[in-house]
């Protein structure tokens, strides 16, 4: 029984997609997310660029930057 559970867990972990990282400007007020840390859309960011997961960024209601779309 333990072996079957272990095999199922290994299968799940090995086939799970890794989270895509994106970049946002600061912690508050961001409206867009960026795939590249040096995206042109982040050039005016004064709050510091933060790395986060794509799922979390979309959960905040952020949309993709027009320069990367």
C-alpha cells in the first residue's frame, strides 16, 4: 500500500507544471505583469520590481503588459 501511494505521489510531482514567474512593479498599484524583468513597461517603475508567480499575478487581477502581448 505504501509503495502504491509513493508511486502515485512521484507521478503527480513529476508531471506537474512548474509555476511561471512574472515581474510586477511594487506591491501595490500594479496593473500589469511582465515575463521579462527588463521589459520596457517596467522602465518607469519606482517601487522596485518584484518577482511573483503568474497564477498569483492573475489572482490580483493583473493583465499582461502591452509591450509583451
